[in-house]
C-alpha cells in the first residue's frame, strides 16, 4: 500500500514538474491569439468606417449646393411692369422721363376711399370720440403714390377707391 502511495506521490510529483513547461506554452498561445484578434478588429472597422462615410457625406454636399442655387433664382425674379399695372407695393417699371427701368418708391396719402369711409361713418352717427376719423388713418384705404428713386418725380397714383392708376408728370 505504501508502495502504491509512494508511486502515486511520485507519479503525482512528475505531473507537478510537468505543469511549468505547460504554463509557458498556453501563455504564449494566449498572448499570440489576442494580438491577432486585436490586429484583425481594428483593421476591419477602419476599412468599414472609411468606406461608408463618403457616400453619406456626398448627398449633404449636393443638397447644400442645391440650396445655394436657390439664392440667385430669387434675385433674378424682377419682371418689369407697365406704369398702369402698379399697385400698392414697390414695383419695377420703365419710367420714360428718365428712360430707365427703376424700382418705384411708394408713399401713402389719404384718398377717396378714406374720405368716403369717414363720411359714411359720420352719416350713420358714429361720431363719438371722433371714431368717424379712424378711416383716415387706415393705410390699406390710402392711395399709393409711386415716385422715381432717381429724380423723385411722382410717376403715378394708384387709387384704392376704383383701383385705377393715374399717370402723373412726364
Ligand atoms: Zn427719374
């Protein structure tokens, strides 16, 4: 029995000696595998990331270039109209006196629409606190006076009462 135990001990002692050589082998293999994996992972993501971004970045650049094209289009929109087509806003028209295409300057003056509105309120009895004079201050009822920005001559008067344009000067 003791022999067997000794044998066992001796046999066990042999494996004890053997582990030291085993440990360096796994450590080398373990050390080599992580290095390969770490080399493989960073290489693959870099290639994948560098490949995908360019197609995603290109569309935004095209969209920004498209938005840049809209600005000159808006600037180009300025059709010249006849003096008799002037309304209550500044417009581009040809002024024969200066023989130039100009953007008219607009001023608003009390016209027939203001006077008739105030007269109507006065007739129906809206006179308290001077309420019948309120229409004289309403810009939407005033006539629009178009003048030349170069010589300040009055070009035309747009009447709100009947919507007609009265050519002035020349
Ligand atoms: Zn002028």
